[in-house]
């Protein structure tokens, strides 16, 4: 054991904090709590700051090295892709601008980097709490309940307060795009579609992975003209950020073609999850996974397979609600991907919580527990013991993936947009049976759960009603 970054007392307290979050999620579901937005934000802030106070000494490799280098580079008018390590930074600079502000605070205010670098993720996650409620309300769900459950989600707490990743920042703009489209409904204007595209463009510029939400956003729009306006807005924003790189971060003009190739080349190492993790556990190699030709080829082929699988999920759920499409797409990509970081686990969380299926809330607890093992107790292990524990967790990940697939909204592959505001209200269990049937959610989902479906624990099909990124050796 090594207690350089976390001691047993801090680990126990952090795990207890996550248990409190889970308890609040479950009790809120059972008792149908509808706390105000201010209460949800306050609870979210307290849980995240408490976790930060307990675990701020933990040093995820990307946060402690790549993010810090990116902030330094932008602050000194240098391109973070060209001046970082190979595969260290592969995005346009929106989030690097934020990290530059954090680095400025380190230099001029003498704040510890491991604290200040996590603050943007925490603040962004507070915005995600609000947007989860907005999306839940737009789909006929109980907005106050769902945003409170996201506020207490152990997975969201870990990603923002322990890992300090860019996921919450990307969610802030992706969910903003969903909110603009879903709140407008079928009558969404061209201007709103373009605004949603710009928001989505910011998310894609910050990290390339939000592209996975693109199909759901496009299918949420009612006509090809609106989809073209959305795409134009996103493309224009990304293009603007790209062509202004020489001005914003001092990129040499001659290097722009090379920069363009790096956006799709940067990805986590092979073998940290699922089938690739099991393969690497039973067939280790003396070469690092970022050098061994076998793993490089397997990772490249596996990534293509994962993308094809995600597109097939889009086709399979193409008639479903946009949030269900987002959940299915991200889940399929996670189930198949050979390259993985623990922050990926949160990709399906906002859409799955805003519009939960029967097992969605339970899934968030399972994923939070899985991630917590890596982020907390495993951080106290020496490298040889960490590798042994990691090999065991790779086999555990197969069961987690199976549960993720089981938790998909299988019975909601067809969705009929509501024709009027007084359609029958939506009733969801979210994986836990409420204490009573009361649900004051606004109309708009166009689905009503039958008594038989509730007894069977199955969501009604609307067709009938027209580490690990924490591993110091991770490159």
C-alpha cells in the first residue's frame, strides 16, 4: 500500500460521501422528492466540494500533466497540440482556454493546480444539473426529481471532483443544444437550430467525443432544412476556432494540416475496459500498449467496430425519443470500444437520468461503484498490486457492460411526438419503484405506462400508439 495521494481515512470518508449521494438518489425516487433548483444546486455543490476536499491530492495523469501543460501553453500563446506530449492533447482550445485561466491562478494567486484545475469541471457540472432538469421537463418527466438525482449521482461527483475531466464542460454545451431543440418542439425555427448547432460545435471543439450525440440531435430536428442549419452552425463554429488558431494560440499556419489530423488520432490506451481489457489481462506484453503493433492494430480496428456499432444503434432506435437515442448510442459505443478512460462511463448519465428506463437509476449506482474502486481505494495500491487489481476489474467490466445493455430503453424504440400539451402524462420508475403513483410531470411524452407493464417492470413500447486514466503509466 502507498498513501502518497490518499490515506485510508480519506478513502473511507470519500466512499461514505458517495453512499450518502446514493441514499439521496434512492430516497428521492421512493418518496418522489421534488426539491427546488436552488436546493439541487446547493446539494450538488456541497457533495462535490466535500469530495474535492477529501481527494484533491489524487493526481490523475491527464489532469496533473496534460491539462497543466495545455494551460501553460495557451497562457504563453503556444499551441497545446504541438507543445504537449504525443497523444497528450488533441482538441481545439475552448477547454484549454479555461485551463489557461486556472494556470494563471496558480502563478498569480498561488493556488494549488490540483485544486483550481478541478473547479471548472465542478462549476460546469452544476450547469449540467440544471440542464438535466430542463430536458426532463421537456420530455414530460419530473424535472425537479431528475436534476436532484443527477446532483447526487456518485459517477458525476467522481468525474468532476476527483478526475477533474472535461466531460462536464462538454455536457454543458451538448445538453444546451438538446434543450434548445426539445423545448422548441416540432416548430423549432431555423435560428434556434443554428444556435443549437453552435452550442454543439463548442462541445465538439472542446473534445471530439461529443460527436456521438450528433445523430440524436439531428433526429430531434423535424426537417432536413433544420438539420442543415444545425450542421452549418456547428461546422461554422469549429471552422472559426480552427482557422483562428494562429491568432489564439500561435499555431504556425504551415502546421494547420497536421493539427487537423490530430483530432481523430488522440485516444486513450487500448485495454482498460471490456473485451480489450480482458484480452490484455490474459495476454500481457512487454511493450507498452501505445507501442506494441498488435495492440495498436487491435485498437484501430476495434475503434472502427465500435463506431459502426454506435451507428447501428442509431438506426435501431431512429424512431425513438432523441434522449433515448443518445443513451443507446453512447452505451453501444462504451460496450464495444477498445480504448477507454473511466470518464467515459458518464457519457450516458445525463440522458439516462433525464429520461430514465426501468434500470437507469440503478445503473448509475453500479457505474458509480465501479468507477469509485478505481478512483479511490486502488489509488492507494503500489504499481504491481494495482496491475493485479486492474486485471480482476477487467473481468468485472464485462458484467458491468452486460448490465448497461440490459438497462437500455428496449421497449421505447418508437416514440410519437405529442400533438398537444394535454397528452397523457409519462410515468417512469427509473429503476426503483416509487412509494406512490403521484407524478405531476408536465405532459409531452405521449406515453402512459399500463398497470400490467408496471407489474412486469417493463417500459411501455409506444409503437402501439402511433486509469484507467488514473494509471501513471497511461500515455
